[in-house]
């Protein structure tokens, strides 16, 4: 059976998952956020699963600059790490 057109382009990237999950864990995101893919159940910050506001641009902005109680990670993470973490969260969050 042939894959649906565009299915390969939309398939989860295992390398992104590995790198993003490592960043999620290394920066203790699970302390505050729920993300089922990471086994995270934090409740201080918003859940990253089923979050209608979640987009990559939004995630990059919040990770880099902070928002509300969330601190800025812009001085701790490289732009590439922020981009990878944001892409991981968006691709692997439950919808």
C-alpha cells in the first residue's frame, strides 16, 4: 500500500525526537510542563499537549525570552538548541 502524498514529509523525525527530548530533559522542562512524549507531568506551566497556542514561532519566542513565570533560556541555550527544542515540542505534542 502506498503512503499518502506528503506522508514522509510529515512523519516524525527520530533524530529530532532524540535531540529534542535530551534538551527537554537537560533543561528540566518537565518540572513545569506536561508533555506526554517526554513522560512529563509538570503542572506549574501550561501543558504542551493539546495546547492551541502552540506553534514553533511561539515556542521559540517563549523559550528564548521567557514569559510570565518561565525564565528566559536565551542566555543558556544556543539558537540552534532553542530551535531544536521548539521543533521537538511542536512535532511531538499531542494534538
